[in-house]
């Protein structure tokens, strides 16, 4: 039955502009809530104000006027809270009768602050939001407005007091939720909710509940991927906290992808103590190209203080195993932790050089509500909720630790980053791959992808990285020693093209085109090389195969001009 209430779900931008692969990403929770509402007959739209280059406030005003929603739900984190509250105020001014709901990790742990800072918020959904939001909207639809107290997982104002209803039980069987891919298209998805870990800097266990991790079945999750593939998605970011926690389930999921021959790639996140050869083999064959691990620190003492006391040997083994199966191992390091000194940073550098990650991210330790470190600072009287009235996204840990300060901590981060970038070439040159024949084409793909980062990707553009050309050439050649790979032929041709060795570049392209005659990049590169050697007529044949693409038009014009010039000579 079609319902009256019109619902807008909003992802607000963070205070600081974001860059990189996860900039402006809509929280997966909004897709789950949105699909459940649509399935229940509600006209629901998701608005992403975070990926818009325009003035988000002006855009939001326009959306409010166009959509005139009855209920607006905001997905709120600490970094986007101030913009979300500004949007809520704007919505209240323009649409006084609309119901404004906040949910997500920040309001879950700071509901008092939010209701005080922004009286325009009507309800806060605590924790997992699907069922609570649906029940709330149903109650609003029924216009009884009497039973909000009965809806579990809500906080709202009742007179001058805050009323918090009883906790919402977690959804035990995640497969009972509606497939978000039925109604939306996105790349970030998760098979599980929760993490068995107890990291003191992480809010996930408290938000999702870590007594029991909940999963989608492998089939449900594979269907989700397949639906999105049908809608044109070819690369996925699997955002489970610890994707490989349930080995059998992951292998079953991978086997489905392999059986369906889905031509996709994906990244995932895991822990170094949940990895082995079987799972890596299945994941690589199913399209996994990157696996991220939170190493956090090279100091066992700090890892323990951060709640992740994984033994060094396990970390080392996980990184070498992951790379050996042709999956790019990415390391997350944290600096500015409790007990951090020059010595512990040196231990992190030593571990970094031992595990040789092929990508690394170094985070300054920040604390936020819902984490043990934040709560401990509150308990010691070092901060209060008033902190969040300031225009800050989060709080660096060093601000509540007298042994640390900004200059010191910044220098720690600089040291770690420069050690990584100064050594990434040797890390890449020293990869040991497993000798499993069925993985040869995957090894070729892995080495070529990595080579691309050195020849024309992230590492090519970074002045701290040494020997880019030598490393990329070595990796491309190594890739071809495993199997023909279009990226490797193209990459080698481009390296030679840059050196103006068009004859060698053309030889690589010929080999590549023998395998992939219809490959656009190989054809265009061949055309460019031929133009550079004055063979415009032959070059034209390569460009004309792709004359419907705008980038080839300029080359076609140049060729025609030169051919007619040659005729008139
Ligand atoms: S940091 Fe990772 S492993 Fe630790 S609790 Fe959070 S999600 Fe779990």
C-alpha cells in the first residue's frame, strides 16, 4: 500500500573537505533504511550532499523546496555533525512541520549534546536504525503520535526532559532486511555487522554490539553483489570490520562469484589474525585485489594499550601471505598513541620495513564518543561534551595526554610517511609470489596494477618515491613472465613512448593487440606511437575503430591534416 509520508534521507558533508576513494560516501545504513521504507510503501529518496561540488546548503534548500518531505533522516558522524545540524535548522525554517530525525554513531553516543545544540531535531535513533526508523515513520503515518514511548531505540524531548525508550534489539538475521541493491546503486557493502575486537580507539564494537557478530548468508551477499553488477558496478569496497572472520562463509561467497564468472574487482578489510592460504586463494580468484589490515603500531606495548595485542609474527606472516597470493596488502598505522615515543615510532618503522606493505595509511590517533579511550578521558575529567560545540571533526589523543604535543606527534607522522614512501620501491621489487599455476594470470594482473601506480598512478606523482620508472618496468616485465596482460603491454609501451622509443613501444603494442585486438587503450596508444613516427595513414586505422569516443577525435583530425599535407607535398 502506498503511504502518505514522503521521506528524505540525507548524507551531510564533513567539516573538512575529503579526498580519496571514500570521499563523500553515503553510509550503507541509509541504503538499508531507504530500501526497507520503499518496500513498505514509503516514497523515499537519498540525498548525498557530501559529494557535491556546489554549495551544499543552497543545494539542500532547493531539494527541500522540490521534494517537500514529511520526514528527514540524517546519517550523522562526528565529522559531519555541524553541517547536519545546519541542514536541520534550514529544514525547520522552510518546512516547520517536517519531522527531523538524527541517527548514526555520533547521535547514538552524544544524544544529549545533539538535542541541546539543535532543538530542531525531533528524534534520535540509537544504534542500528532500520526497524526503529520504520516504526517511527509508521507511527507518524498513523497520526496517533501517542506511542513514541513504545518504540524501542529512540530518544526525544518530552516537555523539558529527554525521554529514552528501551534499547532496540539487534537484527539477528540480517537476511531478513531488504536488499538495498533492489532500489539503489553503490559500491560499499558489508556481509557482517560488528567485530569481536576490543580496540580502545574504535567505536564499532559499542555501536554494533560485540557480544555477537551478525552475518548475511553468503548467498544473500553474493546476490547483492550480482544485483549491483547488473546495474553496472564493477569494483566493490567490502567494508566489514573483519571480513575474513568467518572463513567458510567467505569461501562460499567467493565460490559463488567464481562460478558466476563475475568480472569484478574488490577491496576488503580484515585482521592479521584471521588470514590463511585457503581464504586468500579463494578471495584472489574471486576478484579481491586489496586487503587492508590495522597494524596500528610496531610496539607490542602500544598494540596492547590500543586493545589489539596481535603478536608481531602473525602480522608479518599475514602481510607476506597476502602479497604472495597477489592481493595488495595495505597497512593502517596509528601514531600519537598512549606511550608513544621516538623509540616506539622506530619500532613501527622497523615493522613497516619487515612487512613491506604495498600501500599504507598513517593516522593520527583521534578519540571520539563510543570508544574506550574517549570514555577514559571523560572519566578522568579531561573533557566534557561541550567540546563538540567547537568547529572540530574529532579530538587528537595528544590533547588529553601531557606527554605528547602537536610538534612531537606531527614529527612522528612525518617520519613514518617518509620511511614508507622512501622504501616503497624496494617493497614492490621484493614480492614473493606463490607458484600456483592457476594464479599466473592473477599474478600478471596484480603486478601490472602495481606497476601502473609507479608509472602513472599515485607513486609516479610522489616525489618521495624513488626509482619509479625502473620499478614499474620491472613489475610490468615480471607480469608478462606469468601471463599476457593488457595493462603490462600498454604500460611498457607507455614507458617507452615517454622515452620516445616508439619502435620498442610499437613492438609491445603489437604483442598486446595480438591478444586483445579490440582493446581501446592499446589501439589508441598504437595510433599515437605511429603518429609520432609520421605514419599517419596507419595510425588513422587504429583511431577510427573508436571514432565515437571524444578523445580520439583530435587524433583523427591531426591524422587527416597530415595525410592531406603529405599529399600536397
Ligand atoms: S579497529 Fe577493527 S578490529 Fe579493532 S575493534 Fe574496531 S573494527 Fe574491530
